């Protein structure tokens, strides 16, 4: 099997795992797009802030979320509204700019994000560990990390 076909099959494996474990059309499910937004909010919430910096942290503002997701602000706003209605995120007024709002995870959003991350990605990790020899797994992990590190917009 050539690399292109292997990548297609690898994407299918991840996609099918996602479909089975994360998106079951219930209140406790997430589409991949919803998960991506929650992931961005989670990363922004947990980013280390330089306390010596004079600049306030705007990483959880809607504009920063849109930039991180590489979508128009209007698209990000629609998804934020959807996630807010599901009580997975909430908005808090920025103390430095009254026009801006911080987008933050609710406790329900944190739990759902964590559960999905664990059920999909930790299960895939366990599966790969079971399929590969220890040395093969280490090489796979290092190679994948190297590939991901070359894409500047990915964290």
C-alpha cells in the first residue's frame, strides 16, 4: 500500500472511531467541529500568561478563536452561539475592553470535552500500542510529532 492510500485509510480509522465514540446524536455527543472549538477554548484558557506583560490576555476573545480556527468571525460566532445554547461555553465581559467577551468553558463543557478526548484519542492510542511493538510505537509517536511540528498553525 502506498503512502497516499495509507493516509486515506488512517483518516478513515480516526473518523470512524470519532463517529462511534463521540457523535451518537445525544446530548453528550459532539461533532468534530464542535470538539475543535472546545479544544481551542480549552487551550486558550490553559495558556500560560506572562504576569510581567502589560498587555491583557485576549486569547479567549471571539476574534482570537476565529483566527485560531481559521474561520470568519461570523462563522465562529454561530458556533459559539450553538455551544452556548448547549451550555458548554459561556461569555464573560472583558475587564479591559467592554466591547469584547471572553469565551470560556462551563463545567459541563469541560467534562464533555474531557470525556470525548479520552474516549476517542486515548482509545486510539491504546489501540495503536496494542498493534505495534514498543519500538515501532515509539518511532510512530516520534515521527507523528515531527510531522505535526512542521505545521505552524497546529498545536
